[in-house]
């Protein structure tokens, strides 16, 4: 049976296209018949393959104009991997159908035909929740969400979950979450692990075990119009994507069992999505929860600063007025506790690493 996986996150530059290309190529290497569809008018995925034969090949826009027997994907140099590339007409379609949200019947027919030919169809969506993205979500089996390992990574995810929920309730009740994929993990930044922990604590079983590391070969391969496996099969990135493909194949083998574990967590997340505009209140940039005045909670989190470098601290507290070379940095944390009290955090460095911290409340004179 064919599985249609849409790769989406309205946040730009989180690794959607890189994941689409390299997951598709990895599944193909593992001997699955794979079709990659470029559903982003930016055409990053299409341009990561050698020039496509314009004459006979079907483009993504053609899928919205169902004509049986005429769908002709482009055969890439990777065995088992075909591509439906995009061209600028897709952007025109986007403009025409600006206010449209829902199932597109011709697209659905086209996909039904294609599903007979492939084991996996991977769809690279653009960085918005527009007509094209939503129409593809209406015909997909699952949504794979790449999130970049950085602060604010999860901003906007509630919006994505709300769109997911609407589509599932009204247009495509089979739509599932394939998983949340952490991308561009950089072990040199000690804070990366804190972000990974936060994502895993919140999304639990929805998060893939595989994490994609930051690896320069990912962009190099694209500029050479090659998949990562073709460009450097032994690179960390290539191995990560192979491991992701294996994980997806395994998950789908135990389909029923897995759906249970996904579902348990998913309902809770969808429930929370109703009440929040954004995940930024849960995944605070600082290890401070503005809503939570419990000092134990705060100090427990500050422990995580110990041992971090100045660069790490700077990336956490981005608007810093501290002298980079000073060994004591100070930050005002929380909004005002009250009009008369302000809370400050002092960070003491020894040999460029955080040695200790202090929290001080200054009381203003009345
Ligand atoms: N694991 C990685 N290591 C290093 N660079 C990466 C990695 N993944 C992606 N990149 C680079 O980051 C940039 C953004 O990645 P990509 O184009 O895959 O994101 P995207 O979510 O598809 O972006 P858009 O929202 O614009 O479609 C690209 O230059 C890509 O080469
Ligand atoms: Mg992209």
C-alpha cells in the first residue's frame, strides 16, 4: 500500500526540502518505489535534480488538471526515485485560489492513480499554509513536521496543528502525524540538548528517534544537483536520512500499534492548540516560564546554564547589552514582578564557561 507523506511547516528554512529530497532518496535506496512531488513554487526541490525534460514531464500544476493516462513523472538518476517537479505556473495557481481551503478533487484523482505505482509519495510543501499546502494535506496519509533545533523553533506550531485538526475533521479523517523531525542539530552548542529535551518532553512519541545533524554536505549536495547519498553516502547527514527512512518503514510496519501511541499524545496536543496562539509560552526562549512564578521551577531550569559558553548564553538571551569579555553578565528576567520589584539574573563565567548564577530581586524605594 502506498503511503503519502506531506512534509510541511509554515516556518521557512527548517529543512523541509532537504528532508523531502533525502528521505525520498533514502527510501528509494531501501528499495521502495518513491515519488517526490515538489509542491512549493520556490522549486528548491526541483532544482536539486539535473535539468528536467520539459517536453514530456508532468509538473505539479498538471496534477490539478486531472487527465488520466497522461501523468508522466521525471525519472531521476537514483533508481526507484521519480520526481514531479514544479514550475512558475504553480505560483499563479496559488494566486487564483487564494481563498480556497479544502479538498481539490482533480488533485485527489491524480493522486489515486499515482498511488498504484509507488510505495511512498513524498510531498515537499512551501513555507505557508496556503491553498497548495492545504490541498495536499487533504490527500495525504500523514504530515511530517521538520523543526529546526533552535530557539523559537516551535513558534507557529499550534497554528499548524490547528490546520491539521481542521483538515482531519472536515476533509481527510485519515490524516495522521508521521512525526516531528528535529533538524540541523549542532552538538557544539550545548543548548541544543536542552531544546531537544523540551521538544521531546512536550511531543513525546510524536518525535522521531532520528535527529538530523547540521552537516554542510546537505547544502553542498543540493548545489551539485545530487541527493546526499549520491554526493557523499558516508556523510553524517546521509546516514541520518537513511536512519529516518528505516524508522518510517518500521513505524508503518507496526501501523496499528504505532497509531495508538501517536494518538494518545496527539489528542492532548490538539486540545492545547485550541487554547494557545503559539507554543512560545511553553517553549520559552529563556528557561523561564513567564506564567510560572514558582521559584523552584525557575532555579531548576537555570541549573542548565552551568557549563555553557558565552556564545550559548548569547544565543539564549539574544538581546544582551553585556560586554562580551566581562566575566559577569546580568540580565533582567521576567517582566516586572510588581511595580516595585524587578528580578535580575547574574551569570558568572570562569574560563569562558558559566560557573554559577544568582537571582536577585531589587526592590525599588517607595
Ligand atoms: N542538516 C542540515 N545541515 C546543514 N544545512 C542544512 C541542513 N538541512 C538544511 N540545510 C540548509 O538550510 C537551508 C534551508 O533548508 P531547506 O531549503 O531544506 O528548508 P525549507 O524548510 O525547505 O525552506 P523553505 O521554507 O524556504 O522551503 C538550505 O540552505 C539547506 O541546504
Ligand atoms: Mg523548501
